[in-house]
C-alpha cells in the first residue's frame, strides 16, 4: 500500500514525500465508557491503520488530500486563526492544527496525503487513527518532540474542543501506544499502561453491524453528563472513586438514569481488572462470562446498544455455545461487536452471522479476523 501511496503523493504534489507515519484503529476488549470516568479500559491496536505521507512547504499552507476521497482536498493557512471548513474529514486536520497551535507550538505549511483502511462508522476509531497519525506527521515534520502520551492528549483535545465530541482518552492513547500481540490495560486516571499478552490460540473476530449510526454524538455527550451528575451526587470527583455500597446508599438521591449509568461504570471497572486476569490465565469460560456481563450492562444500564448489535451478540453467542466471548465494542449506537474464541470456533461464528443476521436485520455484516498491531509508527 505504501508504494502506491508514494506514487500518488508524487502525482499530486509533483515531488516525493519526505516523511511517512501511520497510526492504527483499535478494538476495545472491555472497559466501555469508563475512560472519561477515569477508570480502566482494555483496548488493543488493530492492523487497520491510517497512513500519512507528507512534505514540508516554504509557505504556511496545509494542503491535504485523501486517497479515500479522490478529488476532494482541503487547504488552509496555518498562521491564520483555524476554523471549520467544508470538507468533513479535512476538519480533523484543522482540529489537530488548532490544538497544536493552542499549545504554543510553531507550525508552518505541510503537504499531506492520507490513506486509511480503518472501517468507518464501525466503532473502531477511524477518527482517533486520523488524529494521531496527523499529529505524528506534524511532530516529525517540525521536530516538536511530543511524547506518545502528549500526542494522544492532543488528539483527544482536538476531538473535544474542535469536533465537539466529549470523548475520553482511550482511542487516541491506544492508537499512539498500542503494542503488537498485546492488549493494553490503561488506567485513565494517571494514564499508566500495562501490556497484557494475547494468548496465542485466541482469535480476535470483529463483526461490523453496518447499522446506520444516528445521534451518536448527542447521546454520547448526554451519557457523560449523566455520569458526572451521578459522581457529584455521590460526593466523588469521578465515578472511578465510587463503589457499589456508596451507590446503593445514595440511590434515592439519583435519577433512575444516573443510577444506571453509575452502576454500569462501577461494575465495568471491576470487569476490566477481572478480564486482565482471565487473559493472563487464558480462561475462556471466565472471558465468556465477563464479556457477556459487559454487554448486558451496556444494554440495560448504559443503554447504548441497538437491536442490530444485540442481535449479533445473540447470534454469535448461540453459535459459540459457551466456547467464546462476545459483546458490543466502542462508542455504541451501532458499530461492531468483538468476539474472542479459539480457531476451531471461527467457522461456526461466520456461518451463524451469514445465516441469520441479514434475515433478521436486512443488513449485511462485515466479518474481520484481526491481528493486534502496533501504535503510531514512523516509517521514514
Ligand atoms: C468512544 C470514545 C472513547 C470511549 C468509547 C466508549 O470510542 O471515543 O473515548 O468513551 O467511545 O468506551
């Protein structure tokens, strides 16, 4: 892919790229909606990634093309105040420049060509891959000396303050710091990470529901507000510091939604810790139980699943009959489900999805057997 991208770069800009970086999408194994409550998450980077080729310019223009959207481009002057433009994907590059400048960093012009194979709208963090790879490109091009942690924080700020989605740090941090063949347990309070080896005989299957996601951002932001209000009423600065005893003692002061959101977050944090132990001992029955409990909690307490993702989880868990784990993954309201099973079960999962999903939901699912990839990488 990088040879043809280099050729495209030359064709567009009439000279060769001087730098090439990439950053991956991710799948979250467990720990959903816990990141902005400063709890635990357990994502892994995928081999799906966003590639960025670039060359510096003598002026202050940033010119961006995308191999995924031939004929579309964005261009802006990085020395002027940065505002939203008309190109939807171009706004992510503007968002990144906006936060880099706000940080007091000096930027000048860059020619950029982007190409991504991260499935979009699947809850696999195509936007974090874009933000992290583009910040990575500016970091290299202008020798900004940013650490991977700062790159992730700036990517999150770009999303929060320019794209107006109040996401947590998980997606950008795993995209910046992911390690091949490992999941990363992240403590979202101090951003420390623990690499957890994926057992060799564990297969990572991701099934995208292709359900058309709607109102994702407003619902997402509302969940965050519910959590913050619940924390406030519980007298803690974040739900990370609440437990079930406290929650139950305060139940009458919380609205029903606040109670349910907090119940999800508190129980989900514990499930992350338990999943790390289950992965270390390669304990499939335990993984199966934990992912199933996470899904039920996301369905009933956090209310971010849709019939299509609930249906996929049902279809797959019926096919696995206790021999593999499955749950929805990512920001919810559609997107993908993640399944952990042995090689011997993969065919049954595929068969069941192909047999039942379209019939029930009139949607075609995409099935990916994934490898765990690396985080942000500089190629040259
Ligand atoms: C999205 C956000 C993340 C996280 C997940 C849910 O992917 O970007 O910060 O909150 O949803 O776990």
